[in-house]
C-alpha cells in the first residue's frame, strides 16, 4: 500500500511539474529532490532521493522505489521503466486510452469523477535559496467512495531557466487524453512558479517532496534511453509493477 501511494504521488508530481514548468532549454536541466514519507500503516518513515532531467524534447523522472518515466517528444513516445524487475513499457504520444487500456479499465475511468480547486493563500516563505508563494490544492477523486488529496504547494519564480511553450503544448496533449486529468490541467495552470516544496496529505498518509538543487549540466549518455537488456511488457499507465 505504501509503495503504491509513493508511486502514485510521484506520478502526480511529474504531471504537475510538466504542466507548471515546461522547462526545456538548450542545456539540460537537472533537478534533485528529496521525498519524505511519515510512518504509515505500520511502515517506518522514509526518505528517498528523486531526480528530473529536462532537455528540449526529452524528459526523465526518477522516482523513489526504482521507477523511471521518460518522455521522448522527438520519438513521440513515453516509457515506463521498472528497474526492480528490469522491465519497461511504452506508448505512442499523444496517448489514445482506447488503445492503451483494456475495456474494463476504460469503464473504470469513465466512472471516475474528479474535481480540483486551487487557492492562492498569499503566504510567502524562503525555502532554501528560493522565495516561495503558497498555494493550496485540493483534489477529489470519487466513484464508489471519495478520496481527497490536500496539498500545499510552495512555488517560486526565482528559478533561472528557459520556458518553451511548444513543449507545454505537446505534453498537454498527453495529459488531456486522460479523463482523470482534464479538469486538473486547466486549474493547475493558475499556479505561477516552479514547485520547490509540496506537502501531501490523504487518508492518514503524509508526504513531503522538496527540491534540493537545480543545475544546468550535460546529461550523461543514455539518460533518456531505456537501459539495455530490459524486457518489454504491455503498457498500462495504472499498473504498479
């Protein structure tokens, strides 16, 4: 349960970051983050490193628990990589859920209802070397029951990187293809700045995701590629392998 929560929130961080911060300059951008999880359901508290690599038409997100997501706009592909069992799956962009999901999963998605509200609190705080503004985000996901995710987003405009609107346009096509994300896409655009620190709370679980450093540097060879020797599996965006 705890691992699934971490992976779900890691995916959400990836999604929100790409919507809010379509950073893609000529030089690669390397963002290092620290993810803290409070003790939950008998599991001890944990601290895990996460990182992002961003380039003009490429993106890599290394989440906690051996999971990596790679977006290759140059190939029109997205890759989901599980380093634990040395496997990966891929899908073409923009994602067509009628092709990516089986009929049962499609029906499940159609029955899900989501809503999101974003509030600018007006609060400010310096976190690390960045001056931040606080937004409150509340996401409700319901079908048979309702799950509420409350988040405090501390975002900054102090980050010196280039923004490329074309990338936002292309990745927006990926997000709006997901019926869970339709309302979220537009609402989240109200947040102005890059997420430096994000605090999550839902169903008794608390997690904090915070930026440690942001640097422009050349990505190592193979950063945006699937590792050699990994086994290809069927793509399923909801599978927690």
